[in-house]
């Protein structure tokens, strides 16, 4: 998954760790869910589910089988045989999102034999990106989709909601005949059971999956058909209202998806294992994308472009598609043994997302965007409340559910550490061989940190420190330091074969210096900048003396892209981690105009002001002049879009609003809200702004 931060999500008292342990000791396996859903237009649905499972150990007197369900009603529970004939009705209690069945209801059941429980239930659709989420548009079209991660499938139907159990699914859906229905597996048969109702039977899944990957989309979706390698269905679904925009992009969607699947097949030497790879663009979706095997869901608002987008948005669109595709191998085919090693799926997906994107945009200006984007690792690491090692002790289930642990550490740091292993510790070929071996040894099952470590060299202490210790490291005037307890030794830094730029303070001459020769160059006459585009995760401090020397030499125009990225990253690192200094912001204001790469330009304009406390009037005027002097239409727009969030003086604000009203593009609603907060609601501009963003 890729997600927005959801700290506001309401906390649920979810499954306790002791209950997880109890289930693990009691259940040998959860084998299959036979799910029948009856979807109605409007608000309601109902269904039955037959859960096949095996006991590892029979329940003791006083113990209960726990089935999770956060729905409205459970109407009936029975034990059935393999032909689904009733053996007997079962007593149960439905309370606090649990269906509890006591030990005495299982008399005659033996260890290791298949037990089948059938439950009937009723529920309503959600509209909160949970369970079976439904939206009815102004045009009276209805769009339904599921979002299962972290643990939301129990909001759709009763199930045993635990990531370490993998089960197959056998799904039948009854629905309005005009609707399209899409799930992980292709449709096996469709039958009209009345003039406006249809019954769709999906192919039974051959591959067991954790139940958070169960997917169903249904409603007035439209579809572009496509096929990958003559055999894998590769359709795109979207809502009717967006047809004109999707039409202009469908070629891109197809090209990107094919490129991604092909890349992963080549890299892992394992072909994509599902019958299809559909993409569904979902309304009001807040998760960027979700890697449901065979049926990836994606955020419509962000990726279905309705206006010309900046280069960075184009890179982010393919990045998310590649991220979700790589999960088919890392995350789905091999799934987590528990959430405390979330980086084993999200770090891999970020690593591959970037790797494929770099290949896709090779030689183009979008190629390096991830190196710039790595600054996100720093803000994930900068909150003492939430910092944790990549592989951490098991937290509370509800903290995973509320996304406490789904942050920049698991995603960005995880991805960056895998990249560092590839680029700096093992080398591309050796790392790929190890990944192929990890994949072969663990495919179609769960894996944890033990399985990853089994593929690493015994003496690879650097990777282990990054995996098990907190903190990040940085270069500070000739010394390597780290936050928390990362603990890399100077010998280990040498192993990373870092590269540096040495800039002569007097003449501005720039040379590249390897780490091994750095001692000869560190002197008062040189500015030393760590090359930060080199696939590692070491940051750098930068001080005002060096910045003013660079400014005075007026040499930033001569910097190559890698040196510029290294410099901007050092400034952002300094602002986030150490000091919000005037010198750094002034350097940024004086020099940002020389940044030629639109993606780097966008990143710098996005991140530098974000970590600066508040602009002075003089600084505001400077950034306004950057905007005014920017003749290129696209760059001009990048400044305006970012500027609009940070300026406060009335005069500049009015100016910006007037400028924005001249433009055809729209800014995000949340930035518009921040802007209108600062405007007089009776003013003409205020009314025009509201009108424009309708
Ligand atoms: Zn992901």
C-alpha cells in the first residue's frame, strides 16, 4: 500500500496481542473462504461465508473460537460438511466485533480435520475507506471498492483477521445487472437471475493470500480492455464521469503497467502468477494505491490527470504503479509474517518503484527524483514519539491498524536501505541473486526478518545495523556521526565507498574525490560536499560559511545535477534536523532560480519553505521576485503552487490570489482552505477563489 498519514483515524480497540498468540496456538490453518455477497444499489448488502479451517489444538472448556466481524448483524451460524450440508446449528455470541463460539459447540471435531463454519450476515456499505466502501455521485452512479489493509476485511464479512494466515477465496456476487464487478480473480460465469439482477461467479483462487488482499470493486465502472503477453488480462476500470480524462491517458497507463510487470518478471526470473492485472481508479480513495493481486486499486484524484501536471506528478504516477506491481512479488506472493516487519513489503516496493522508474525515465529529467525524495527519511526519523527501527518489536495491533507504524521509516528508509545494499554493499548482480534466492525460498508463503537475514552475508554488519538500530547517519565537517544508536564504525563508512565533491573556495574549481583520498583534501580552502546521488543513506550538514562561499563564487550554475541535488538535500537536512537558520533560507532564495531540473526545483520549493519557521517580509518579497522573473510557464506555475502555502502578508497574498485567478490550473482544496482563511470573506477575490475551485 501507499498511503496518506491518517493520525486522525479513530482508534479501535482491536485484536490484542494475547489474542493473536492464542489464535496462533489454537489454529493450524485457515484454508478457504467461500463468500457470497448480495450487493444492492443504495446502502445495504448481505451475504454468507463458509470458513474452512483446521485446529492445531482443540479448545479447552471455557475457551472460544474467535471470528472477527465489524458489521451490523449476524443471523445464523452452523457447522457444515464439505458438501455444505448442515451438520448442526451453532450457538454463538456476537459482541464487540467478535463472533464467539464456545468449545462445547465443537464436540466430535478432531485436530487436523477440516472444520467448516457457515455464517449469515447483513451490513451497510461504509463511506470511510473501510470495509466495502460506497459512493453515490451527483449523477446517481454508484461506485463500490474494498480496502483491506491493514485489517479491514472483517468489516466486509466475518473472517479471522490475521495477516499470518493465508487462505484461498471462492467468491460469488449478486448485483444490479448494469454493474461491473471486479475481484482478484477473473469471472468464471455470469447469469441473469432476474431482469435487473445478475449473479457473477469468480474463479476460485489457486493461491492462498492473507485476507487483507481480498478485493471487490462493483458499480457503474467503465473499462478499457488490454492484454499483457497475449495471456494476462490487463484492464483499466474508472468511473463514467472521468471517461474523457482517462481517454487521454490510457496509453500511458498501459505502457507503464506493461513496463513494470515485465521489469519484475525479468528481475525475479519468476513470471507474474495471476490470470490478470487490472487497475481500478477509485473515487475519494485516500491510499494512493493498494496492491490487491489481480486488482490494484488506485487513487483517481491523484493519478487521473484533468489538467497539465508538473513533471514531478508524472514521476509520482508511474512510481505508484510500479510500487503496486512490485508488491505482486514482494508483499503478496511473499507476505508478512507480522506487521512489525512492514518494511519487508513497503521497503521492497519503494526500492523497486524507484528502480523501475529510473529505468523508465532513463536519460530524462525525471530520472533522479528519488534521490531528492530521500529527505523524507529525515522527517520520519525526526519525531522521537514515532521513531523505531525498521525491524521492530511487535507493537499493538491497533497501532498498525491506525497506521502509527505506516510511516516514512518503513517506506522511505526501508526502500533507501535496500537501495544502499544493492548499490554500496553487495553490488547490483549479487543483490539481485540474493533477491531471486529470497523469492524462490519464500514464494507463496509468509516470511519475516529471519528469512531475509538468511540471504545476507554473515559479515554484513552495515545492513544489520540499518535494519535493527534506530537513527540515520550524516557527515559533519570531516566526521561521520549518527542520531540515536545506528552505530556505524569508521571502517564501515569506508566500505560504503562514498564520493565527495571538493570545491575550491577561491577559484570555484570543482573536483570529485573518493572517500579514501578525502584526508588529503579536507582543508580550510575547500568546501567538501558528500555526493548524495550515489545510492546510500548518509546525509550531510552544511554551514553558513560554506553557503556564503558558494553564493559569493556565484558557481551554482556550474554545478552538475548530482552536486545540486546534494546541496539542496544538505540544506533540507539541516533545516529539518538541526537549525532553521536565516542563512539557509536566504541561500535558497538567492539561488533556487539556478536550479534547472524541474523535479529538483519542485522538491526544493516544496520542502525548504516547509521546514522554515516563518518568512520575513523581505524573504517574501524575494520569493515573489523569483516568481516574477520565472518566464517559463511550467516553472512559474511550480513556484506559484508552492508559494501559495507560505505567504502571509496581506499585500503579497492579494497579489498571489490575483495571479492564481489568471491561471487555468487548480490548487488542492486544503491549500485553498489555508488561503481563504487568510482572506476577507467579503472580498471579491474570496468569492472568485471559491468559484474557481468548484
Ligand atoms: Zn506499498
